[in-house]
C-alpha cells in the first residue's frame, strides 16, 4: 500500500512541479509588466490595485506593440535612430543601453541567440559536453587554418551559466537535434536519452 501511495505521489509531483512553475513565471511576468505604468494609474484614478494592475498590464502590452508598429516603418526607424544617437552621447547610459539592447535582441529578436547544437570535447579529451553555437568567426581573426565557432557550454542544473569557448569547427560534432531537444537533455540531467541518429560526423573543414 505504501509503495502504491509513493508511486501515485511522485506521479502527481511530475505533473504539479512543471505546472506550478509555469503558473509562477506567468504570474511573475504579469507583475513585472504591470509595474511599469502602475504608479501613473494609481495617481490618475482612485481605483483599487486589483483594477489598476490589470489595466497597467494591458496598456503596457499595447505600448510595446505600438512601438513595434512604429519601428517597422521608415519614419519610425528614423526616429529610433535619432533617439539612440542621443543616448550614445551620454557616457554611462550609452554602455548600459547598448548592453541591454544586445541582450534583448538575443532573446526576443528575429535572429535566435543559438544557431545550432554541437558536442565538444570539454573539459578534456575524451569527455563530451553539449554546446550551443552562437557565432561563426572567420579563420583570419584567430590566424587559424579554418573557421572558428563561438560556443556556449551550459552548466547543469543551471543552463543559464556556463563557459564561452572558441573552438575549431572541425573539432565539433554536429547534432541532428533542435535547441529545444538539447535543452530537455540538459534540464533532465541526461534522463532524456540522446538518440543515436542525433550524432553526426565531425563537422568538415570549411
């Protein structure tokens, strides 16, 4: 009976943990997005917070969408270029704005931050680790006989931290796997198996 209860409990835990964390992150996103205009709405109308916060959230989403509409036409692009040019003349804010802009573009831009998944021999020969290709560097930069890949080797269980490596393209092993499939293996600590068909031959010299 105890074994059956234990099995049922862990079966429920497998459903509860990802569901509760997903709800938590959606709630966190709601709080962050609604906080931007919340002081303005609280000062504008004497409404309770359970009214002003959803209104602030919806208006913030609309403003973001409108900024995207403006940035998509010629005049809007000129205005944004003019605005960014002004910020670039402010020493401290220039560096901060550029850093935040690059991070935002990496995660939410049309060009994904990770191009593909590969295997690299790390931290020593004979030991393989997953890596995500972020950029391709011409051979001339490193005075190398072949192009180099800039790869990010994530740590487990926190894949947001890791190591940034520059490695010869021929020393990586291409994977027939998407970024999402690779992330599943990392998050599951390898419980999700890597399929034999995912391993391709070493990348050829280009």
